[in-house]
C-alpha cells in the first residue's frame, strides 16, 4: 500500500500551499514515503524538497485512508499522514518547482481554494482544531468525493 506524508506550514495566519499544474488544485507539500523512512522523516523531507524551507517542530495531525473506486470496485488505496508546523526556518522559499507553484494563503482560504474535498477537510482540521483526526475518504476515479468518515482524539 502506498504511503504519503504531507505537511501544512502555518506562519503569521497563513498556510503555505502548492498549486499542482494538472488540475490547478492546492495541496500541502508532500509526497511518497521512501523505504525505511518514518512518517515524520518523510513529511519533513518532502516539505524541504518542495519548498527549500525547514518546518519548525512538525507534529502529526491526521491519519487517513484514501480509496479510489470505479463503480463498486476499489482501484487504488493509500494512506496519508498529515503533519502541521507552526513556523518555518529559512527565507529562500522556492516560488515554483517541478511539482507546482508555492503560495502563502490566509488560513480561511482553505475553505474556498480549488482542492480535493478530502484535502480541504483534513487541512482545515490541521490548521484549526486540536488533537489528531483519523478518517477515510472514498473518491471516484475522477476524484469526486463519494464518502468521508472521521474520528478524532486529543490528550487530556
């Protein structure tokens, strides 16, 4: 099963997002985990590779199962681990990479920017809520959201 880690950086009331060229959708910087990597290592490495910045004290905010269905048949499934960092280290951010265009947006823009609906939900949780969220997102092969389920927890 594919494992993906992404990281949402928040600084001065804004989030750093990557606009992907294929659909024009916004995502948190991230990508595939490498063999032997922890989810923390993968999220930090992918963020650094895609932004040229270092996240300050990343922590896990969400663990998600992503399912793609063609009719009743599951055609793809992967795990997504979402981290958040409140602050970044470095000031030489890339503006454009092979992955897309990097832009800072107000946190509230997460509600309206073009993106997969599951990403919208998990990034809003990462930016605004306490604890860790767990969920399952089921999409069509065209990435239309069919179903989503959530649970969350936080320490006392």
